[in-house]
């Protein structure tokens, strides 16, 4: 009986060893990937002299892998406002968080071989070349790919934060901001996790030549800091998540691709001087026409919130 038990135990140990070896030799299961599309959009630049902004993109990569289906393109970013986007390409990605998107730009030539590759087109037709310290723009923002979802990643190339204006007394010249500011001025979001705030501004007293609406995460707006300018490029409203120019015809605005959370809206008045340059005039006092708390608007995924306001004065 003892010998039988010993033999049985030995056989069992050998069997378990074989199973263990088979398990070690078998290939690990690959994590499932999900097709993820990438698009580009823009928040508006607040300058009347700027007719359009063109950027030539020669490559877009995520974690070192170039987008499939992407071809070098010259994009008119200034046209991609109020939720408009342009498709770039796609990748099969695992469901996780990513934080390494790189844009490769061509400063010299556009896709048709014309110079320059990146530029501001002024109202008079003049092209003002845009250059930066490097043509590789590493985006510091992160995005999440979701399992079993339609993953569309929108890259918001905020022109107001990424282009600076310098006035030499004779004309206005434009350039990209510093590399750190350029990286921070581009945000990335998964549209599955975003909503939007739209509305109309009724300015019966005609307080402004232009009104810009800024969306801030609730509790983050500091009037003294945001209106005075900050950073090497002296950027105003630098910490706004996004912005929208109020239409001079309809009075409408649209704050798109806002990630879930609470936001406060800031309405700023701009005046135009004799050189066709807009300058910050004042912040506006506004009232919601529906009783909405403009300092704590809760945004949920795929939800559109209407925030119509009336201007009651300036601060």
C-alpha cells in the first residue's frame, strides 16, 4: 500500500510538471486592440488681421507608431472651429491611457511644394511664416482608448494658445509660441467622453466689437492672472480649456469637446482699434436666460447643454 501511494504521488508530480511546461511554452494571450481614429480641430484666434492659419503636417505618431492612412497634409486650422474636424488617420490601440502624440511639421513647404509650409495669411493676402524651435511637436496632454467603443481622438490645436503676435510698430508678425507653450496648448480628448456647451449671447447695448467665451474648469479662473497675460509669450486666458468666438451675425457660440466635469464660463469684451487689432476691453456681466448657474455647469458625455445669456454690462 505504501509503495502504491509513493508511485501514485510520483506519477502525479510528473503529470503536473508536464502541464506546467506546456503552460510555460504556450504563447501569452495578446491584449485586444480597438480601431482608433484621429482628427484635428481648432479653437479660434482672436485677431481681425488673421484671415487664415495653415499648418503642414508630415507625420502623426502615437508611442512612436505613425497613423495608418495618414498622408502629408496642409490644414487650414482656422476653419476647423465650432466642432468641425479633419480626419488624420487611425491606429489599432489597446484600451488604456496614452500620452505620447508627436506632430511632425514642415515649416519650409506645403504639400504642393509652395513656401512657406506653416503660415498666417493676413487679410491683405500676405503670408507670414510660422516657425518653432523644432518641427516635432510633442503633445503633453493624454487621452484614453475605451474597450468596445467608437474611439475618435480629437486633437485641439488651439491657435489662441499656440501662436503669438509681435508688433514692431509698422506691422504685426506672427510665430509659434515656445516649445513648452506649444506642447501645452494642444489638448487631446476621446469624443466618447465629451459633451458641449452651446448658446447665444444677446448684447443689446452693443458693448463689444467682438465677444469671446472661455470655458474654465470650475473654480480655476483668476481674473488678475488670466487677463494680465502669463508665460514667455504673455498669453491671456492661458488656463482656459477652450474658447469660442460669438458670431457677430447670430450671436451664437459653441464650446466643443469638453471632457466630463464642471465648468464656469467667462465672457470677454474686445474692441477693435484703427489698426484692425482687437484688444481686451473688459469682462462682461451676463445673466442666464434660463436660470443656469454659469459658474458651475455640469458636462456629461454626449450631452449638449444650452447656455443662452444676456449682457447686462461690463465689470
